[in-house]
């Protein structure tokens, strides 16, 4: 699907979609628990559907409806020779590999897009040291066998927090144990989210420095029959950023005390110069004169594409650094951002692990760019079109379905124009 986009700023109110990071975690914990429960979330996505499919393949019975999912846990229905289709979801495959191995399932993992090339070697290495086997990495199907077992895992903390989350999910299934993370620990807030969600399902994770411990007596238990998901800060970032550039928005269903690392978007927009007002379960952002800032992306890699668009409209030169992990996302996001914004008329310099963006408050961006099959690139280019007054065509825009299938509906609701070509 190719779309032609334009607009003259943003105005209105919109409610956050569910956090797919939160929903992934809740569904996995519910599927590993002792009895039926429900996970409430108002909208799904391709990534969430991939996690549901994998859990069902292992033996859970998860039924989706318009308001969330009823979850009958795997229990004694474990399929020990499951094929798990992870779609294009890096979270799904990195979470489910340790879970399946901890359950003792000899599993075959499949997927699409760049998923086979996204690295799992640090996770595979530590699992192979502790009872598991892996077929050749970098291609599908990826076959993982054996029974995961260990009292202590040691893993680098600067590649992907998803490896650590997957191992944390596994610990209660193998009699507990420790995960020692070797600093630096990047995207730590996502690990904090995992710890919190496991706690909601009866598993206490104690944390001392960078060592995470689960007691041998811990089991997944349904403490509350209904789990309600958090609003998604990662996707809120796109329309909040549009308001910072040109217009205003009230974004509801997001919470100031959320553990999501991408909540940092609010502080960053304030640093750029936007007006920000917090309310109980919402945030209001209004445009103002924007100026350049320096951004350390080590804890917020997913925000880099949209922050680059904000920087394109900010006076001065913005540097986004410690962003090397973006090269192993759905696309090489450093290259994709630089290519797209330079094509549209911004001056972006791409370095090994950083971007330098020379902003222009009066920029009128226009042109035709590819999505790079990356949902965050589609939405970032849409914000550029919404705020610049120019016309931008995005090819293969269906990539938004990975995380935000209703994005273009909200885009139009808030003042954007979208024509499917």
C-alpha cells in the first residue's frame, strides 16, 4: 500500500492504543499461570497476534475479542514439538525461545522480513551452555531443542533487553535462579516492565545491582483474574511529536508513573522547547519554538526515528548518539532515517552509531520515500508530512500494521490527509 500524505499541523484529542510491550508480557505470564485469566487491551497488532499464535502453538488456548483476550494456560497441554510463527516480531521470538526451552519443548521457529537476520547469538550462547541446542542461525526454520537448566545465567546487557526478559520468563519454569547482567544495561526500563508483570502473576524477582533472582519456590499464579494493559508510550510519541512541531494534542490513556522507557518522549519534547502539561491519565503538548538538543539514545532506541523528525524542524544541530543498535531493527534505522529525511529535504549526516540533523523551523519537506518495511519509519514520515506543508508519498505503508493498524485513522482524525494510491 502506497499513501500520499499532507497536512497543516495537528489538533485534537486521541486515546492511546495498548502497549504491545505490556501485552506481550501479560499474555506470556497468563499462558504460564495456574488457571484461566483475562488480559484486557482495546486493540491488537501483528506483533501481538504473533505472540498469541506462538502461545497457542505451545498448548495455550487464547481467544481474542474486541476488548482483549481470554487465556487458558498451557498447563498439561504442552505441545513438545511446536512450530512457532513469530511473524516479524523480535520481541516474540526472543521471549519465546527461552520459554519454550524451559518448558522442554523441541520447537521450530519461523518468521518473515528481517527477523531471521536479527541477532540472537548472545541468547543462544548462554542457552547452549545450559542444556539447549540450536540449528544454524540466520535462517528459518530455527530449531531449538533440549531442556533449559541453570542456576545462574550471565549475559551482556548492551545488545538487547529482550534476551534478559526471555530468560526471566524462563526462571520460574526451571526452578528459579539468577541472571547476572554485564554492564552497561541498555533499555533497562523494559526489564523493569518484565519484573513488574511477573509480580502481577505471583513471581517475585529480587534485584540487586544488575543481578536478578527468582526464588526456587516461585510459580506463575493468577492473583487477579483480569489484567488491564498500559497505554503505549512508544506509539504516543508520533502524535505528541507532531504537536510539538505544529499544533496541539491531548493524549489520554497514558500515565506519568508508567515504567515504559519511551515515556521519556515527554521530557525530550520539553527539552526541544515544546509546551507540556501533565494531567491524571493524559498529557497535553503544544508547539513552541524548537531548538536543537543532544540525545543519548541508549535507553530509548525506538524513539530515534520520530525524534529525528522533530530535530528536522528545530533550530540548530541535533546529535542523536549511542544508537548503534538501531542497525538491527526491522530496518537499519540509522540508514533508513538518514536516507528518508535527506530525500525529503533535511540535512542529515549518518555516523556509525549516531545521526547529526541540521534543523530548519521553516522546513517544507516533500518527496517519495520507501517505508523500509518498518512501521516506525512510516509513522515518522507521516508526521513530517503532517507538519511541513509538503506532500510526502510513503511506499509500502502497510508496515504500520506491525504495531498500530489504526494509525492512519487517527492521523486523519487529528488533521492529516491521506490518499491511498
